[in-house]
């Protein structure tokens, strides 16, 4: 198996066709097709199904492509490490961030990182741990920052606590329950949730069970902050959100925080990366910035004076 074969099949998948992959790699289309056929013969499996509308990956092809991407990433990390020792800090870092991390951590780390590593490119992915876990474990995401379920095994991951967090409840402007002061007044509400925990419904169930209420009516699920805001702003659904949204909500004309007195905690915000593969110098520097930003945010949450205007 040649590295060039892996590079070619990944390009075909990422570009969507042999023609586009040929343009990207500067190769003739017949050469691309021959390389794929050579790899299929060597592996003894069919990686793509040839259809009238194009090439579609087979199940085994999807597995090979994922492994091929992992190989490419490890090679690039090796080149980045060597470049660092030669004084050439280039390359890229892939980061997965929850909405809480986007608001609490990202603004604090971008400027100092860009100052230290101006030629290293960021790839930012918004998402929660259940959706990004496979990519973190496979090394497709270098660092994840966000909530992690407490019972998550960390055999091949390093999971480090940054700070505890809690939920607020949001609704659209003018919602009939916008001025509720207790969760008990939300008994008839319908909800949209985010999949922070393996059992998605627990995210809202915990809010109700904390005051002895039966399970709520959950009618929708979304995996990004933008999706949650869009759904809430255009419907009567309520949503639990991390407290880092308070300032954004205060400036918004679309959504409001429902001022219930009960406090409900969500899984802690953590920083996660692979255990078996060391971070590149640039990624390690980024993690150090994340650790400092997380510690500062934790102090802000625990200090009433620092906390004014940032937490409900």
C-alpha cells in the first residue's frame, strides 16, 4: 500500500469526484482511476461503487478512508514537529468546541495563539462530545473543549477538568412563560435539547426531577448553539443552555432567559485529546492557553464581583 494511493482516495472522497480530485492533485483522471483500482486489487475489496451519478463509498471503503485520513494526519503532525525544531512553525490544528467553549474560551486564546503561531491554520468545529468523540479518538480533531459526561471512559483519551457549569433556560421574546420564576411553572412546556449526555432527555429531565416533577415534553433535538437559537426564537419551545449565553441573550431581541430560581448543573467543561499521540508544539501551546483561560473563567464564575453581568 502506497501513501500516494491513500492520498488519492481521500482526495476523491473530499472533492466528490475523480475529476475534481484530479484537478486538486494535478493528475490526469486515468491515473487517479488506476491508483484506486490498484489499491482495491491489493486490499481485495471494492472501495467505491461506480454509478451513473458518480462514485459512492462502500462500507469497507468508508473504513479505509477514515484510516487513510488518520495516516495523513499523523504524517502531517510529524512534519509539523520537525518544522518546529527547524524554526518553521506551520501546519494546522483541528479544534472541536461546544457553544459554551466558543463563548468562554475561544475569545481568550485566539489573539495570543496567532501572535505565537501566525502561520498555523485553525479548523474550528462546533459540536458536543457525543458527536465528535469518534473524530477525537481517531485524531481527526486534535483538541476538544466542552462538556463531557461524567461516566465517560478515558482509556485512550486524556480528559482534564476545566470548570463546573450550569444551565439557564431560554425562550423566545414574548413567550407566555418568559416571566416564570420556578421550574414548576414550566410543567406544560415543550422542549428542544442538545445531546450532552448519552441519554439526551436527561438534560431536561434533571431540571424537572430536581423539584419532583414528572418528565417534560421533549419534541426536538439539535446539536449546535445556532440551531437551538433558531428553533427557540421561532417557536414556543424552551431550551436548556450553558450559562455563558447570558451576555448574548441580554443583547438579543430574539430570546430571553427565564428567571427560574432553581439551579441545574450540566456536565463539567473539559479539555480532551488523544492519549496515544502527543500534541504538536503548536497544539500543546494552544492547550496551555485553554487551561489558563479555563482557570480564569472558573474564578470568574466563583467570584461574585467578577461575575457581575456574566451569569444569571
